[in-house]
């Protein structure tokens, strides 16, 4: 149950982070600091790890 939730959140954060990175890179979203994008990458990695743990634990 939780593994599907974590997988969906991980994919969502990863897609959002890549979109923000690309839009900031071409100058559309210049008001977003790089630290926000960095934290989004960290959140995606954390959700990936939680997803793997949840699959092993079979929550």
C-alpha cells in the first residue's frame, strides 16, 4: 500500500524537479533559487529509498 504511494510521490517529485531545472535553465523561472531544486532532488531520492524499504517490509 505505502510502496505505491511512495513510488507515485517519487515520480512526481522527480518530474517536477526536472521541469523546474529545465525552465530555470532557459530563463523562464529565474525567481526560483537553485537550493529549492536541490532540495527537490533530495526529496525524490528519499521517496525512492522509502519506496524500496516499504516494498521489502511489505507495508
